[in-house]
C-alpha cells in the first residue's frame, strides 16, 4: 500500500473506525471484518494459484474431438 502516490494516513483510518463504531453495532462490525477477511483470503488464493478464472464462455464446454462418437453406448458381452 505504500507504493500508491497518495496513501491514506493511518490516523484518518483510526478516527473513521472510532466514529463508525459509535453508529454500527459490534456484531455488525465483527461480521463485516470476518467477511472482509474471507474476501482477502479468496483473492490471495487466486493470486497464489496463478491461473485466472475461466471466462464464462469457456466454462463447461468440451474440446471438439476429431472422431465422431455415437450417442449409443457400446455393447458389453456378459458371460
């Protein structure tokens, strides 16, 4: 975060947190912090994995094969 040209001073964030704490119930703050932590962990996992998610157009589609397959299953001989 220190690489950004105009970082927000820490005292501003602390004061905003104090003022917000006066308006928002502690349970809601706790829920928000837990949700925020889950989002950060999810983004971190995506970045560490190194593969971007598949686009919606390619999800669930199979690669076309060169052989034409019959929709009928092969016959199995039972002894």
